[in-house]
C-alpha cells in the first residue's frame, strides 16, 4: 500500500519536474512541450523563490508591482560585485514578504546590494500581512534548524495535484502564442505585458486605461482605510497589534538585517503619478502619507545613531509633484501614449532608470535626471520637504483643475461602506 | 500537528512506529507503552508547548484522586464522594475557564451593560475530549469499576495521540486492558490500519475539503450581510452537511487507523448517520462515543427515563442542550443542541403514540422508513445551519433564505448548480456507499462498551490482498498530493 502510494507520487512528481509548469528548475525546455509557461503568471512568488535558487543573485530589487515593472537589473549603476542582479519585486508585496525574500536570497548566496522600493502604505502600523500565495516553506532563511528545502519546498510543490493540473495546462497551451512577459532577470516586461491583445491597456487605450486604474485606486485606498480602521481596538479586550508585528516593523527588520550583514541597502519611495497623491488627499489620508514618510526617516535616524561609524542608509522620495510625476494625460479620445507612465501606479522603464540613477549617484549625459525628481529625506530635510510638497500640491491644483475635478468626482461617487468597491477590483486588470 | 499534515504522516508517524515496534520486538512491552505516552505528549506539545503545563498536572491530579478513590470505593463510599466531587469540579472548572470564560463575560457585559475585560483565553486543543475521559474514569473509580491502577496506563489512556485531539472519546474499560496485554502487532492489523487511515484521509482531503469550497464562502457571505436565494442557500447548507460528516468521520477513521498501527483498537465513532431513519437512530450513528458518554454520565445520572415520561423529556433536553454547548461556547451551539433535544422528544412522543395505537414503535415498511429518513435528514440539515453559522442572526437569515424569503433563484446560476451537484454527489456517497466498518469489517475493541448498529453485509469487502493494496495505495497517494496546495494569486495592482 505504502509502496503504491510512493510509486504514484514519484511518477507524478517526475512528470511535474519535467514539465516544470512554474519554471522552478528549467531542466527541460522543449518547444511544444513546456517552453511556454503560462502557469507562472499567477504564481510569481513561487517562481521567484526558485529563480533566486537558480540564479543566485548578489544584488536584488525588493518592492511591489511598481518596482517589478519599472526597475531594470541591467541598469549600469549596480555595483559590479553585486552581479548577477535579480528583480525580486512582485505584485502586492507586503513588507513581511519582502523581509522573508530578503532572508531567502541572502541564505542562498550572501547579498551585496539591495534596492528597496516602498510605497507610503507600507510604513504604517497596520498589522503585517502576507498575500494568499505567500508560502514561507518555499523560502530558506539563514541559520536555525529547518527541514531541508528538498522536502519542505520541492517535494511539496512537485507532489501536488495542483502542480499536476498546471502541468497539464502547460502542455496543452503550447500552441498559444501569448508572449512571455516574465523576463529571466525577474522584471515584468511592461512593453509585452500591457500590449497583449485583448488586455485593457490595448482595448481602452492609454487614456482610458489610466482613468480605469484611477477608479480602481479609489476603491483600493478606501479598502486600506478600512483595514487601518479595523485595527483600532473596537473594545478594550482586543489587544492592539504588537509593535513587532506591524508593517513598519518589517521595514525596521530589513534595515537591521542589511546593516548586520553589511549589505548596501538603498531605499526609495516609488514615483507614483500625482493622481495617486490627489486621490490620497481626497479621501482624507494626506496626514497618513506624511506620517509614513516621517516614520521612515525616524527608522533610518535610529539606525544611523546606532552605527555612527558607517554611512547612513539613504532614503529617496520620488513620490511628489515633479516634472515626471505630473506628466499630463493624453487628450480624451486620443490613443497617444504617456512617456513615463502605464497608469497612475506603474511607471515605465525610463522613469525606473532615473530612479536608479539617483539611487546610485549616476549621471548620464543622455538621460539627465530632472532636478525636481527625487529628494533625499533625512531628519533635517523631512519637514521642509513636506512643506514644499504641500506648496507644490496647491500649485498643481491651480494649474490642473480638470484632473482635480475628475478625482473629486471619483471619490465623491464612491461609497465608503465596507461593501463598496475594493478588493473585488484587484483581479482586473491582469 | 493535524493528521492531515506532512509533519504527522511523513515525520511523527514513521518515527513513532519505528520506536514503538522496536521496543515491542525487543520484548519491552511496558516501555513501549511509556514511550507512546511520552510521544503523545510531544504530539500535543507540538501545537503549543505551554499546553503541556495544563495537561500534565491534570493527569497527575486526576490519577492521584483516582488512587485515593479506588480503595474507598464500595466499602466507604461516603469517604470517596467528596474526592469524586473535587475531581469533577476540577475538570469542569478547567474546561469552564478555558472554553467558556470569554463567552460568559461577553454575555454578562451584554446583559448588564458592564464592561468587564477578560483577556482572550486561548482554548487548549482537545480539552473538551480529554475532560470527558477523565471524568468518566473518576466516576467509574467511584462506582468500583476500576480494579487496577497504573500511572503509565492511565497517562496513555488520556494522551494516546490518535484520540487526543478530536476523539473518539475512549472509555478506559476498552483500552486500558489492551495496553496491558501487549503483543506483537500482526501484519493484517497494520494493513487494516493503513487502509482505514487512508480512507479517512481521503474523506477529509478529497470529499470534505471539496464540500468546504461550496459551503464556506456562502456562509461567510451571509455573515457579512449577503442574502442568497433559496437554491444557493440549500446548496451551501447541503455542502456543509456533507463537509462536516466527511471531515469528522474521516478524522475518526484516521484516529482508528493510527490506533491499529500500534495494535490498539479504538471504538467506532460513525456509522453512516445520514442513513438514519429517525433522530434516535441518528444519535446512535453520529459521534457514537459522545452519545454514549452523554447517556451514561449525564442523562442517566439526571434520572434518565426512571422518573416518568415528563422528567425523561426534560432530562433529554438538558442533555442535548449541554451537549450542544460542549461543542462550542456560543449560542448557535446551544440552539443546535436544543433543536436536537426537541427532535428527540418529538421522536419519543411519536413512538409512544404509535405504540399506543397498536403499531410497533418503528415503521417496518419501506415507505415508512424512507419517509423517516427524509424527515430526519432535513431536520439534521436545519440544525447544522445553526452549528455552522457565525451567529444566531446569520443562521436565521440562512434558514429564511432556504425557505425562499429571498426568492427561489435560478438553477442556471453556475454557483448554485455547482454546489447542489457536488453536495448531492457527496451525500449520495454518504447515503448509498458502504461505510468504513462495512468495507473493512472493523468492529472496534473487543467487548466494546457500546454496540454499533447492525452493518449491512458488504458487497465489497476489503482484504489484505495485493489488489486492495494497490487500490488503497493509489487513494493514499492522491490524498497526500491533494494536501499540498500551490495557491494562485490573481492580483496585479500595487
């Protein structure tokens, strides 16, 4: 009985190993059998855990889909000693997940350089969370006794009927000519991803798509508001989230880990389009945004105080009103493209290159970084920077009344009760 | 660790079996029992080692009380009674604190407008089950039904890991003798154990988990304020009916299978309950070891049926309400228990009525039995709605929806049709397929404490043969592979 069970499992695991639907091993790559791997699309956390094992990077990018799409591991500013560089950012990454993937990559091969892309919602005292497809068993961590990854991760995935199903789908989908947007260095290729036939970017056009994402953003930010509200203790008996388990604390852990392991860490707040900032302000969360930036500065100041001998970890803030982030939308009805943005959340490679230029202190004659793009936040600069941001906001509103009115209409038209739009929207667009 | 976890199946179980059978083969039978008790504590501590600080002192205290009661029982019952009461209070107070303290404080606050604050008391796993086993032991010690006391046997009786977390609720008389009479475990017994474990695991991960996909989202949605149509509501209620049965009976099967691997026969806990043709019959088939505990240690001491029909019905109702409350500290469970108490009273009244009018207490015609089975099943489903719902309000909404208050709905709705089709298929297995005992011929411990309902002669009887080994092996393999989920995440924004 046990023998039969083992035989059956071994047979299916071998099949999964050969077809390798999630691109974990890439041992066999045969056109017509498995070279096209659509199952990766929705299992990026799994695929990236194994990419790290195979590629063994010494430089990584941590962040959300913004970094996943916009930052090139092939940028020329990376420390040559940190190569190969891998884009380890993924959709909806939480700080807890980023921390675990940092540990994983470092356990596979000690890291030299890490670029961490944050959004302001990360630096809050909301409870640390993980997404449904996050599985800590797939990841290594330095030190401590754990089951070998062969049992806890490989066998678990290979001997799974879910994987068998994905294998079958993979083999059957070889004739689809869907282009692969998942680059070998971990970046999501926006040029491929957004331009797939039938996807919303193509269907609605850049302008229509931008508006659609604005609409979804309002729902998402409301959802965030509710989540933050829910954490307030409704009754005295409910303990507040322990300080060591907040989203902010995992940023602290990332900083401490990189310090302890002498990893060159550079942090930035992503250059979202100003429509995102306007939505944040319109739903009444501007103070939260400012406090998030203050919290990050405070974390880094603490770290610097503990390590007076070493250079402080830099924090660059691109989330403001700059010549990049205020890019005008295409005219309604036109199919013209924006230069810098796919939508209000996701910037293009050209912007990502400027971000990395700033982070690495690089200046290219061919691509000058606008002076107003990015400000280094420190204890000394934070308050003036926030004051300038508020002034820039007023100026933007004066000169772009239509954009402001559009966002106002979205916010006013959106119900704010728990059953309003929100997470329901996230399956769109894929 | 749960039975349906890799840590248990691939880690704990092989190591424990190897050590146990090694000691047994070396002729160290007593040591093998002590080892099982120790490893069982390890199994329990896996959840949270802090629980050991509760269960170990409780075992020691109960054993000490029993050791004081046994010599006094029979000859000096007056001297033994305070000790028995102390023991019962100790066990019930522990259960009461860990399981019910939050419930009482919340309700007291709600009624009185007070704002008493009690930190969240974490419920140690399995406490409801082992509390009952310990109380039964003390009561029987008092009644002079415990002859020989041995600490290791007692410790294993309480902690034996296959039954520690979710039953069957073992009676000392049926296992302690097995601990004393250790002999090498035969290969057919081990094969039977693996088979029953595999059947249980398959019930859990193939059938119950599938049913849950159709039940949980709908019940959760109702709790969040959704108002489903009648077809959707019935789909969810039936899916949950299937889920709970396959989940719990699968877990009991795994416990029995695991017990057999050590040569210990645990009592049968389920015997096709949805085939019951009356509620009385249902409770002889559902969670059998709980029914017999409630009967012998609650219903009978309350007076049972010895004080006239009126008192009998009151006793029955009290027993079922408390039985419901034992399942969980919430009003939904109390109502579930009360409903079953009510059903049982109606059932008994009906039988009395039939008896008086010259018929036998039970119908013998196929139509009568079929009708009885249908009525029983619907009554059970209605009660399960309370058992599953977040709160009483959600349960009422679900029942109203089932009654059509939100419209009947359309069968073309993919979700409703899916839920109804899957539930019907799963329930058809529960109604028409042979159960584990019928399939394997397993009968529980010798001289079992309670008799199980007569089994149908099986059409397909398991044997320790090569063909069956391959079939069960495949089932086991598939169930194992279903345990590993590789979740998808369809999410692009942010």
